[in-house]
C-alpha cells in the first residue's frame, strides 16, 4: 500500500527550523546561567533543607563544606546529624553524590554514583528515649485526621520508585559503621570496610561486633528495570543472629545462605504487582513459642506474586512454597478498609505422602520423625474473617488421602494405647507420678463400668459429636475463632476429646505452635486410619483425665469427691464431675462448707441436664437434675473455706491459666490461697489431701457392704 506524498511548503519548514533553533539557544542560555549560578543555588537548597530539618524534625544538620566537583556531582565534608536533646545520630567525613541529568529535568532525583568515606550511624537507647524519636515527631504531625484516601497501589509504586532511584549505578563505600547502644549495657556493631557497586554488580563485606563474624551481601542490581538478585552469607560459618538480638527477641536464628530476587514490579491493571523469590539453606530457629528444640529447615523457597490494590495487600495464589520435594500454593489477603478483612487459602495439590512428611522441618514434630508412609495426600484450607461481622467467619480444612498407609512408625507408636501403657501426667513441666492404664491397675475403670450419668454429661459438655466426627469439629473451631476475636483473648478452645487425648498421651504439655500442629497431625493419623477405636479412646480418656489436685481418672475422682465407684454416680454427681474437667484444681471451691454445691452452678446443671434430656440421655427434671443432692464426702469438708469468705472464681481460673514464667517453674511454696488472698487469709487452712492412697474397688465394695450392714442393724 502506498501512502500519498505530502508536500510541505518551504516557508513552514523554515519557520519550524527557526523555532527549534530558538528553543535550543534559550535552553543553552538557561543552562549556562544555571551552571554559573549553581553554587549559589546549591547553598540556597542546602539552607532550605537544613531549615526544614530543624523545623519539622528538630534535627540539627551541619555541613563543613560543600561544592560541585563536576556537571552533576556534589561533594560534602564533615557532616553531622544531631537530634535536639539527643546523642549524635550520624557523622560523615566525606561524600560525593552524582545525579542523573535527564530525570532531574522532570523533578526526579536519581542517583548515578556515590562515594562515601568514614561514616558512622549511631542509634542510642536510654531508658525509653532514643535518638530516633524525631521520626515519630514527624509521624504524629502527618497522622492528623484527613479525608484524603490513600491508594495503597500508588503508595507502593511511589515508595519502590524512591528506593530504586536511590540505588546508584556505581558506589564506593569505605569505613562505614552502624552501631546500636542500648542503655550503655549492650552494643551491636556492623562495620563495612568496603562495599562497591560496579555496573550493577554488588560486592560487600560486613564485620559483625568487631570479630564475631564477617558477612557478605553480594549480587546484581538493575535499578532502572526494578530488578535485583542478592545473596547473604558468612565466611567459614553460618550467618547467625547477633547475641544482642537473640536476647532482645528470645530467638536464635542462623542459616548458610539466604537469597532474594525481584523479577518484576509494575502495574497489572489497577493493582501494583511485585514478583520475586526468596530462598534459604539450612535455616535453624530456636524460639520457645514455636518449639522447645531447634527447628532445622534444610531447603526452603517461595516464588511469590504480591498484589497491592487500592485498599488491600495480597499474596496471590500463583505463588508457590517449596519445602524439599513438597510444594503448596498459599493465598493471603489483608483488606484495610472500609473494615479489616483477613483471608487465607492453602492448596497443596495431590502429591507423594512421604515427600510431604519428609518436608517437615527437623525437630518440629518429634514423635513423627522417621515415620514411613505410602500413598498420596492433598490438602485444602479456606479461612475468611470480616472483622465487622466476626460471627460470619469461614473455616474449612481438609486433608484428603489416596491409598494412604502407615508403613513404619516414627519415634512413637500411635497404637500403644490399644494395650496397657504407663501414663505420666505433668504439672508445670514436672512429672507427677506414673499411672498404669489397664486392668493391672485396680483403679482402672472399663468403659462399661462407668455410669452413663457421667459419660453422657461429659460428652454433652465437652464433645457431643465424638462418635460422629473424625477428630475435628470445624463448626466448633469456627465458633472459637469468632468468640476469641470478639473477646480479644483466648477464651474458648475448639479441642475435641480426640485432641485432648493425643495432647495428654503422646505430647509434652508445652504450649508451642509446633506441638499444636503435631497434635492435629496425630489426631488425623489415628482417626482417619482407624488406629484406635472410638470406644478405646473414650475409655483411656476417662482414665487419664485430670479431675483435681493429683486426681487422675474417673476411678480416683468418684472416690475422692463422693466415696463411690464410677458405676454408682448419680446424674448430679456426673454433671458436677463434667463441670470441673476444664478447671479441675478449683473443684473444691465450688462447694459450701456443708458439702453442698454453691448456687451459681444451678444454671449449669439446668443447661447440661436439659440438653441431655432433649437428646434422650436422661429424664427431664425441673429440680436441677440432682443439683440439690450432690454432697461432698465428709472427709473433704474440713478443707473447705467458711461460707463467709467470698471467692473470686474468675481470679481462680486466671491463676489456673498462668503460663510457666520465663525463669522456670512457678514457686510451688505458694499455695492457691496465698496467690488469691496474700496474707489476709489464714494460711493454716489445710490444703486438700492428695489421693496417692486411693482405695481399690475391692476396698470400696467392702466399705459399702459394711455401711449397709450398719444401716440395717440401726434400722435405717
């Protein structure tokens, strides 16, 4: 196809040439004038910046000398930054900064080169004050309420641009130190003797705390295309968190190498998209809230796509997390306005089950280490919480097996509870005593020998769907999330009897994240592979459950409180014993001095009793389902407080929930009375007796027969 030839008159061409010529002449003249006046302009700009720093931040900036060393290079000497009434924050002996001319024409400052010699940044903490307080002063001014709505995608774009604009194409750093002094008792130093960027190649060495270690941060930087690939490692050893930070955060952390790569950062529609990856080799973590032992992750990587919208931040489902040969696709989204919304989805496609178990970090799931399995597994999680309507929380979790089998046990045989075994209860990390769970123990009670009044009351209050679920009740977990969020504390748990059994029999009592996850895995293995029958699980649970101070199992509890066999428990006694399971150590505080129950328990009896009646587990009773007939056995009543003493039951329960202090065990010399009342209560009150001399069933039967004979002889 031929385009028609356009003939432009010569006079118009001449006019255009003259206009362009005049433009270039004016531009040249302006540039020449600016070049001649640049020293004056530099001084004005510096004076304005120094004044603004003092006015807005209370930051005193001093510059010994400054001047141009080239067309776009500025050299400054003897610089100091001192916040008002604080220690010196930074000193710089000599720095030369070169900016790119073309971006400058559009009002953007993009660094071309930096040469810095002998500089120091010193952060000082004295009590609650630091020499970084001036930053907070500015933030308070900026936080004044405004109707202006911030677009997070634009904010992310601008912030990232500013960061990359400040990365020079070439850099020479010599003798640069960053130091932290915390109340003159702890110090942290990072000293860089040399760091360079040469045509985008980054090479550095960082000396940590004088002689502790030498780190390197090396890689490739391409600021103009918003790309980077950086790796951190140490000379001849692992990169370790310095001792100061370990103490500050109660965390030990080390790794061989850690790498990060940014592949793309640009708009995708209305969202700002950042694509990259992070990987780490031989990561070791020791954090008491995660696990009591070292956790080792040999090889981990995440390929991530992050989306930042107008009002949300999101890790997209196209992201993939790799742990050894296993992989999972996470989706995380946090919406800030008009109200906060939390979303999480996890999709682990069907893959080799052994690869999944092998991917578990070493030291995280001790009882499962060494386990061998066959078949495949698939996992899906869906969680959604709108904080404006927490009761609508969504929670679905599914682990789906295909031809899954356990080939070999790990450190723990999960079927050990099918036969006699020894159970050791712990309190505050200390073993109490060994209890044989089986017929060889005279206090062991078979399931069929336990009164239905207790069995049904406990199942109703703790786990109504025990015989129907497979270890977990999603609706219960969902309600727990909603309640705990509304209360802003952990008020309601979502544990089933299966989970409580596994926690007590197979795991330590330490409250760590790894133990909770291990508990969930073991419950799934037992329930979904039918390793233990429901009847046996319930029987074991009834025989190990804590029901008072050193009182374990229904056999001991029935005698301890009522002097009865478990088969003889009435409906009222069954409901009472079910009531004390969540807080067993406060059981005696629920009785009045004459051995009857305190009135506040009546509503609980009515609720549990009515629920049982609706389900056909007991007959309807308008008189409180045996509430008035419950009597503590005579031998225990001498240990009860007088009725005139008012007990704050909420405070008792809070004491029972106390965590183990960081220093170790709680002071066991202080009784519950001491901690509740201090010296105002007569501490000569005897503590409740321990049941280390619990009578056997045979002795109980003999006592009952003797009691009946006495009643007959007396005509009673």
